[in-house]
C-alpha cells in the first residue's frame, strides 16, 4: 500500500469514527441511563390535543404521556375508541400529534377542523377519563389499542407543554456501543495517518579483496 493511499484511508476512517462518536454521544446524553426518548411540543391555546393510534401505538415500547399547565389549571385526558373519538370531534377544530422529529426532539402537530372546539364531558363513550391540576400523566395501553386520547383544558387556558416519552434501557447501551465503535475507528485512522513509512536499508558494501602480488621472474620460470 502506498503512503498516499494509506493516509487517505486513515483520514476517512478518522472522519467516520469522529462522526459515529459524536452521534453516539449525542444520543447517550439525550437518552440518559434510563434510555428515555422524550419529545415535546407546546400546544396552541384553546384547542384540544388529539393523540391517536398512529402515534401512541406505533411501537410496543412503553410510553408515558405528560401534559403540563399552570398549577391551578385543570387538565382532562379522555380516552376512547378511534371511531367514537372521531365521531365526537367531527369538524371541530383541534390539534393532532402526527409524529416526531428526532433531530429536535420535538412532537409534530397539525391543526384541523373548522367549527368550534369540543369540550369533552362525562360520557359513556370514554374508556377512561382523568382530571388533575397542573400536570396530568397517562401510560400508553397497548392491550386496549387502538385508542385515541383527547387532552383538554378550560377554553381560556392552555397547556404549557406536552411530552411523549418512550423508554427502552437498551437504547442507552446501543449509544455506548456507537461511542466505542467511533473511538476505535478514529484510533485506527489516526494510526494510519501518522504511521511513518520505514526507510529502505542501505545496500551493504562488498567486502574488500586483497590484490594478489604479481609473480616474480623466478616464480614464472618455475
């Protein structure tokens, strides 16, 4: 392998290793030792927030949903079958969680509907309903999936944040594996870049030979 080619390969391994190292470190720092991936959004004021099965049942990893408002603001989380929830929502205006943005750790939402927002009350259509002030939390229930969750506050109040947290301890160790792999690649690449080509050994000098004396006249006569 020529010196230039070796150094090019080393530089490439070094760059890839550093990229993997940074990526793994970023994930490990964000996930923590619990492996908790938390995505957040700030819902609009005055609109119910809808989380349907396309988001809350997209994986079998444990999910915790937390809605937060001012300490004295009541928050209600109502859970129903998707068809019942859609019939209740109809054409009313609401915010719907549609997915996640891993780069920003952000929940993606969309606004839909044209008529006044609904205010869920006690009704037979709810599988469960809970209310609390300041903070409300609910666990994703895959056994009863699919489900639609509707999170509401008083019309003149708003949620300060909505969080969805998926927890898988294996994610943290996978991030550590990326860090280790990145360090290893970077070290190999650095070694290839800094390695010196051994100098060629100088050719050994031929041993000196002694000149034979020319024969004398007497020796020739013999």
